[in-house]
């Protein structure tokens, strides 16, 4: 039931364009505290502590470790060329500023005791890839801000978790000398064991893959097992050191050059969705309805202070003397949602502090969920708007990345550019890219199959990919790779030569452009017959049916440009035919003189 509800929430969130975490928390609260309050004996009411017992805490911890491992697998050191200093400052100075200001706010606004407030403020330094990564993917920020936010969201989680545990130990220890000693040894243990074992585990995993010591079908299982063992060993030595270890393991594997880890990353991405779907439902279901009702208006003020005051101050101190302009700093200030690590740590530490702060410690968990809901809702709704106002992002990019710079592909790019569509051509043939630049179309000389090329190409404003090379295998491989950077529905390629394969799996590796008959040979031949890229204005008097009657086999439709500037790529499964008022872009032979012709 938990897994089914979690996956259901993920699907609905995509359909209604809402952050999934909000629906997951809402469902967890409904089937947990709300249902238990209405029907105390209901069999469908979720009672996580009764259901999992002593396994609840380790399952949550291991799951969070796995999520951070997957996040680490997406981090590339080459992304740090422009943002390394800012990231370092955000996870150090920014975290310290957030801790101090959040703790003060917890004392004076939430009326928490000092010790409890310090622990709560430490937990609030975390952010989280579970909410930052989807938000960044949705915003598509320009420049270095996207990589800075992703790195901060993943790296700050183990740092914030460690800070929370060390502050907790210091509060429990009491005396200043004893507390300082505990914190010092805790940091050393975490760095040595968490960092060291994380590097060792990553090196061993790469060694297994590189030397074919593990069969392909077992590599995901071995990777999973190594993450679990590494987390457990480190966590048994120093609390929350396991989170650092799994993050370091993921970052090492992502940046080593000897072993291919793409299949491991794909598996971990799928596993992450299932873990997040279950964890948020379980953790929200642990709350009690009375605790939520007792939050009051002070919790709202506290969340607003975190968003409007504390985060901007932390970013300000973290970006002093950086190369970021004021707009990029404002965008960084508008993204700091809390996620799964905060939700997982708060209830555990609250339980440990319940004897020291009876009554007050029980407030931590509902307060943390209020922060998570508030920050995710505000940042999820308004961060994309802020990015658009600052002209740093395009949440609905209409641009096209074209693979192939042959004459008719360049003509397509030139025509789309003249219509206001952002276009970038990529080709390994220098003469093709040079000719594209001569035509006024931006081009990149290189291969999209090379990871470095994707780092060098400015993808801001580009939301689709089309493979137009004469090599079917290159088109297929490129489509497979680009699915990781664009939505599958936004990746297109020319149909291959194998008709039987196309009939069985017409869109297995990217959607087909135009239709099965729009092969490279057909497009080249049509363009060569004194043809060109034509733009036809559709009107009530001249509809798409009239176009087909007039042109017939002498035209291959490629795109439809709407009145609002929305570009649609023609494909076999395009449900809505072009309408009057739209413009049809096609490759056609020169049989009519009235159309605009290249």
C-alpha cells in the first residue's frame, strides 16, 4: 500500500506539474494521522512504528544513504570550473550562517529551549537532492547556477547531518570541554572513516567493473550491497558518517575514467524514485494529528523567515568576491527546499532528546514537516517564476539541438532561427559546422557521444534533440544518450533502414521524425530536387488537407509553429493535426512558387 500510494503520487505530480514531495507528504498525512484519528481501528491506517518496529530507523538511514549515493553518481568535477569556490562557501560559511540564524529564530519565534533550538537549526542546514534536482531540472537555469545548486544540495546533506549529530552529542554531553572534545573526535572519525571507506568502496567497485570480475547482470546488485555495507560499517563507527561515505563513493565512481557506470546510474535512479516514494509516505504517517494542529502561526513566521531572510543572508556571505552577478545570487537565494534527510533526522533526534526536553522535543518532527512542506511549496511555485523574471531560465524551452550539419540540416536550422527558434547544430565534420556558422546558425564541432561536448554546449533555451546523420547507429546511440538530458518525448531521430525493426519498435530509441518514410535518403533526394525548407501559413482557406493534396509526396512536414511561438515536432504519434493560424515547416520540392522558399 505504501509503495503503491507513493508511485501513484509520483505519477500524479508529473501530470499536474506539482513537486512530488508535496503529494507524498499529503498522502502520508491522510493515510496516517488523519485516518487514525477518524477511524482508530481502520486496517488501512498506516502505523509505521508498529509495522516496522526496530527496523524503521535503519531502513530510513540506509535508504537516505542510497539516495545520496545516487546523487553523488551525477556529480562531475568538470562542473566545478566556475562554481567550486561558491559551492565550498555555501556548504561551510553558508551552513554556519544558516545554523546560527535558524537556531536564534527557533528560540525567539518557536520558543524552543536553547539546546533543542541548536539541534533544530543544525538539521535545517541540509537541503537535499530529492527536491533540488527536480526543481533545477524544471527551471533549466543558465550558467553555473544549476551545477552550484545540484552540488550544494547533495554535498550539504552529509555535512548537515553530521553537524546535527555533533550538536546533539554536545547538548547531551553538557560541559563545554566535554562537548568540544566530542565534536572534535566526531569530525575526525567522520572524515577518516566516512571519507576513507567511501573512497575504498568506490575504488573496489570500479576495479570489479574494469577487470570484469563481476558479470554485467550482477553489477547493480554488487553496487547495492557495497553501498549498504559501507554505510553500515561507517555508521556503526560514527553516527551519520555513513551518509558521507555513500556520497563520496558515488562522487568517486562518477569521476573515475576506467569503468563505465551508466547502467548502474540508471538502476539507482529507478531505485531512488521507489525509495523516495515510500520514505516520505512512511515518515509523514508517523506524525500525530494533534501535533500538527498545535503548530500555530509561529511556524508560518518561522518558515517565511527561513525563506525570505536566512537563505538570502547565507547566500550573500557565501558569494562575497565571487564572479556571480546579482541576478545569479538572487536565484541561488530563491532555492533551498528541505528534503528527505531533514525529515529522517528530526524524528530520530527528537526521540533521543525526549527525556532531556519532555514535551518540547516532540515538537521537532511536526515543525520539520511544516518547514519541508512550506519550503517545497514556496520554492517549487516561485523559483521558476524568479528564474524567468531574472532571465536566467526557460522552463519551457523551444530550442532544438540538431545532430548533423549536411546542407538540408543547415537549411532547417537557418529557417528555424529566422522564425525565432533557438537552434544549435553539432557535427564531427568541421566543414559542416563552419558552413553553419557562415549561415548564421550556432554550431559545435564535436560528438554528442562525448560527455565533454555536452558540458561545452550551451543548452539554455534548448528543449529538444533531433538526430539527422546518415548513420543509423550514430542516431540511435545519440538518442539513447540524450534521453538522459531531455525528456524521452523530446528526443527524435530519423527512421532507420531496417523496416522490420521500425515496425516492431518504432520509437524504442527516440521518437521518429515526421514518419517512417522520412529517411535520410528521402530527405536528401527531396531537398536536392530544387527543393528547400518551406514555411506554409495555414488558413481557413488553405488547410493541412489542401497542403497534402497540392504537395503529396513532394513534401515531408517536419515542424508546426503555433501563433504563440510554440514549436511542435511532427511525428507519427502526433495527436493534433496542424490548425489554421499555424505555420507548417517542411522540406519540399519546388512545385509551387507562392511559399516562402530557402
